[in-house]
């Protein structure tokens, strides 16, 4: 497949074999709970032995984006959120669509670009697995605080991998006196995030909902990639 052909179509259940003996080659099929499948490109990690399935939601077709937002909204509805807060950058696409599917008229975006009226005390350091070496801060526009104070907040990011970004967002909201009722994501990438979120509060793994779940992959002798057992 050409790189731009990923994330464009959702396939019927069992279209692709999930665990071939020789390992996955060009893509990894991620499953929705109803069995539908989305092909995700495999990104090799720096050690040359492991890889991850990748999702870039703002490069997805509108149909795929809509399916991810609709499914996340259905799962998050159990927590009865009043407002959705989204993480930059790709989390904003998911947060906006999920808020719309929940029947909300707007959502609250966090940002990494400091406007002159922002307050340093309403910011935290931010790092990302997909943007290594970049020193950034995560901000909330102080004018948005009335929209989330004393409200049931759903915190949304596109992919949760190590948990670093979502923990930064939890810390930022805590500085605002806000504890979300749940965390939502399009994809949980491996289980590495569990420990980091549990260190903040043991409740978070059970209050984190996702559309897709993908494992850490390791190279096979045949040159493919298989889930780490």
C-alpha cells in the first residue's frame, strides 16, 4: 500500500487475519469491538526489533474519522460528560468530532502555542513519543475555564501510548481544580500507559475508554511483525 492509502476504509469483520504465523507485513489490522477492521501502517522502532501500529486521524478519510468519533462517543456516553476537552494536535480532531456526536455545541481545546493572555500557572511541560526532543508546554486558555469548572469533563487524545501526554493534561486540569470523569482515545497503543496513569490515580485505567487497541509488535524470523505475547 502507498503511505497515503492507509486510514481510508473500514473493512468488514474477518477481512484480514489477525495473527498470521509469519507475522504482519505492510499493515496491522486493528479491530473495532463489532469486528470491523482498520488497516494501520507498521512503524519500526529505533531498536530494530519492535514496532507499533500507527494511526494519524487527521490523514484519515472522513468516513473513518466519523466512525472513530461515533464509537468513542457511544463508549464515553456511559460517563455522561458535559464537555469534551481535547489535547493537541491530533487529539483535537477526535475531541471535536466526539463532542459533536455527543450532542454538544462545542468543545474545549488545549494548546501548545502560548497566547499573550495565557497564564504560566495554567501550563505544564509536555513531551510526546511522536515528537521526541521538542520542549513544549501544554496550556489552557483561561477564558475557557468557566466552560469546564464544575462540569463532567471527558479528556480526549487521539492515541495513548506511553501515557506521558495524557498525564500532563490530567496535571494541567488538576491545577485548574478539575478532575475528568473519563479519558477517551481512538487507540490504546500497547499497555505501557497503564502504569503511568495508575501512578496519578489507580482509577484511571478503568476510566479510560478506546475504540481500538493495538499491541507492541516484534520482528519474526520471516521478517514480519507479530504481537508480543
